[in-house]
């Protein structure tokens, strides 16, 4: 399987009302879905949850994945108005700031895209900024737009809405653009179920309610996930399933599942999960919206990796 897989889908609800063109780009190393959502009537576009490549062995950041997004934007003649983050990811680094920097050069200062996230990112920044001893100046004001719950906006002529979906993290925001909703790490595809809820500020109860909120949308709405880890028997990652499919098949959230049963299942599973491989690197970069740490006096840019010892030896 190639590292990056891309598909484009087209919604056709009405000939008089623009439906989004959705490009689904899968980043294989972290199992992450990235999206370019474009308005065919204006070529305005949004990029959702872009990935910055990182090699933990060498500590090297690279931009191959992000550059492939830029190539797709250019090839289709899109103008990117915004970069939407569903939350501060704990499993991959965001390419938001890199993409903004490049798009300013390519689109011009008057068409600078804005980096957007839910308003509760302030809580996440404080929690993790203090934990990693990051200067406040390095993460304060790095996002251009903080969405309120249920705030409406537009991608070109297409109406869109920010939907608060807490549980995996308290800041998680989904983005509904016409009949597509991009949900980050809340609902996964039906054969996986749901995301973990054991990070600081996470809540299995909230995750259940967020999942059922999504499954209360009209049956034909497409739920686009932030990740996919195809289980045995399914070869290819899937970017979305319909609300109808989730209501009938989602192994954690299908119709008839009680909150009590979901919470029990989620808690029992979460205690068995290891922390994400890129947890520390991701959070330190992502609360900065993907900006690099300030260089030290020696010119090096540093991330903090906590040490763990089974027993104190001295």
C-alpha cells in the first residue's frame, strides 16, 4: 500500500445547490485521514487535519505528505481559505502552520488561509504547555480562529457548522459541510467503533453522547473519520460511512447500545491501550498549531521527552 492514498467523492443532493468535492488522503504511517473539501462553484477549499511527517528515530521533520496536499490544491485550481483542525492530535504532528506559510507565498497575502480550531484549545494548551514547560508565548494566539459551539461559517458558497464532540478530548470539534461531517477521533468506522477516552479531560460518557449526537443526523449524512486501522478481513482504509450504516453496524454505538454498556466497554478497553507512539512530540507541536519550537542559544529546536523508570536506582 502506498503511504498516501487519495480518492475524490462528489455529493449530488441538488443541481441548484453546491455539494462539496471531498479529496480523501490517507497517511499510512500514522493511519490518519486528511481531507481537502472544495466548493465546485467557487473553487474555495478547506484542508482538514493535515499531517506533518516525523521520524522519531532521527528526530527529523519533513513535508512530503503536506507537499502532496499542496500539489493537489494546485492541480485542481483551488484557493484554500482555511485549515481546520478537529483537535490537538496526540498521534501525529500537524502541518497547519507549514501549509499556511506555503499558501501565503502561492496565494498572496490577501488570500492567506486561517488556521481554525474549537475554542477549548485554550484548556488543552494550558494543560500540556505546563506539563512540557513550554513558554506561553509559543502557543498563545497561534490559531487564527476559535470556533464557538454550533458556529456557522462558509467554505465558498457552502454552508458549514462547527459541532462540539467532546469525549476523546474536551476540545474536539466536528465540521459539518453540507451532507458531510468530519469528526476527527470521535466515531471510527463501524468495525472499529469509537476512539479512546482516557486522555486528560477525556470522558467515556461524553464520547457516548457525542457519538449518539452524530448518529442522530439524517441517515444519508457521511461521517468522515480522522483515522482508520483496517481490521483483519478489511484490506483498505475507508474515509467515511453513512449515518445509516453506523446506526445499524457500529460495534460500540449502534442503535440499542446503552450509555452504561458503552462506558463499561470503553473503560475496559482503554486501560489496555499503550500511549500513542508520537504522543509527546505531537502535543508539543500541535498546541503551537504546528509551529516549530523557538531555537535554543545553540540553534537547536527542542522537544521534551519524559523519562520513565521502573524503579528509582539513586
